[in-house]
C-alpha cells in the first residue's frame, strides 16, 4: 500500500500497538492502518476509553464505512466524541444518497419485490413500503405469511404465528390504498426423500397438502416469473430487496437469475431499478451492460433498518445531517455565474470587498475557526 499511495503506511494491530507508538512518530507518518477491530471488546462495546485511544492524534475523522452505519461501534460512533470534526467520506455519502432513492416516490407507478423471511422483524419496513408503493410482490418465506393472511390454506410449519397481527395490518394498508399484493403462483419443490427430485407445483396445492408428503419449496416457478415480467412492464420504478428463493444456498438461485434478466431488460426501458442485497445485486450485475441503469446496494441490513424508521448510529454521529445539500438557488441570485472560493476566508472582509468590485461573480468563503465565523456573521 505504501508504494501504491506513495506515502508511509504503518500497520497497527490494535490499540495497544497504537498507544505504544511515540506520538512524534505518528505525526510524521501519513497513514496508520488498523487491522480488524472487531476482535476487540472495546470496539463492539463502543468503549469510551477505547474510542479515545483510537482518536489519539487525530483532529478530523472521516467515516467511509457505510456498511457499519446501523451498528454502534467505537471506530464509527465513539471516536467522533474526541475529534474536532467528523465527516462522511465520498463512498459513504454516495451509498446514503442511493439509500434515500428508495423513499423517493416521484416516479410512479412504483412496485417492490420483497423476498426473504422473518415477517415480524421486518413488519415496520413492510408497512412503510405498503404506504409508499403502488404494488407489492412478496416472494420467499414472506409470501407464505401473506397467503395465509389472505385466507389461502398454508401448512402450519410455514407460518410465523407471532406475526399474524402485522400481516393483517399490511393487508389492511394495501386495501385502504387500493394497491395489489402479489405472491408466487407456482414453486419449485425438492423431495426431501430424494434430493435430486425437483418438481413444479401450484402454490395453493403445495401449501395446503403436499408439504406433508415431503415436498419442500425452494424457489419461485416459471409461471410466477412470467407473471412478474408481465406486471413490471407497467411500472416506472422497481425495488428488489431480499432473495427470491426459500433456500439461501447457491444451489437454488434460478429464480433470482431469471428475475435479474427481467429487471435488466426493464432497465433499458427507462425504468428506475433499485437492487438491495447480495442476491439481487449478483443477479442483475452478472448480465448488465454499459446501457443498464440501476442503483445497487448490497447492505441489505442497513436498508431494512432505514425502512423501519430507525436512526442509523453511524450517520447520527457525524457533525451534520447527511446528505447535506446546499440550496444554491437560495444562496445566489444567478447560479450560472462563475464561482470564486476563498479558502480560509477569516472575517470575510476581503471577500465582501471582492464581491462589491466584481458583481458578475459568485463568492463563497470557507472558514473553520468558529470565533472568526461568528465575527463574520455579525459583520
């Protein structure tokens, strides 16, 4: 890394090694590289002392680890208490901007294809999507809960009995908004007595009786995929979050692959595609070309927490609300004019004088010193 970046990089194996380094040596070096901090209890516990040692010698903290935003860690949350400034890195802010696109409902109609399991845990997020989208298509084990809530007989071994209330609430939200909820019409199933025997069954037929005969659903069937393909042609925005299969192994991923082909085709027809999770991203990225247009995030856990309305600790710990967008049209009367930036503008007197002399330019002053900035505002 040192040769690649052309700066001196010091590998440090944990805080003890960091504190054993002389401060003078650390100041002279450009980068201190930590090993995986998850092995330290102070990191996972967001320990105050551990955080302070991490921040030793640092004035500005830049968090570019968006994948840890939903966790409270010393290296992403605690460290901010001991730094002069705590900011988001470019990758962090880019990921956050992509996250916010999920809640953007300006493009309609908008449908969400939702897979995975654990309805109860995801209920707040599912209710939010039902209140925002114009249609929901549930796959994976989540679809069993919806089918049961709609009165379709489902084997008791597939039902989350403690999620019945939340399922009915979702159905009620969709009914009140007059939006459809779709579910698989057929399923690929594996014979538990013969791991090489796969068959396609009608969903209702399977769930009402064939489960007891040793057939286990593993993936969505061809009729379901045809239905999805037909439905998506009328939507302008599509969110795919969570796996389509009922088995998380790579062995049963045909449904995801074919759904990826459907979405890749939709992306060429001016449709906004948002992919969330490893299964969705892998399925579409594997066949997309330079003309494919989609937003992808493999951080599925963060997206679920965001959709639940939870405050993400890694974002809340930063100095300002992100993503921070300045309303330039409110700042400058003509944003098309050339911009002059004064870095370290002090009390702003020089900048004010320049603005008076050059009316055809826009002027922006940047200053870190709080006292000087206050004097500038008072002036």
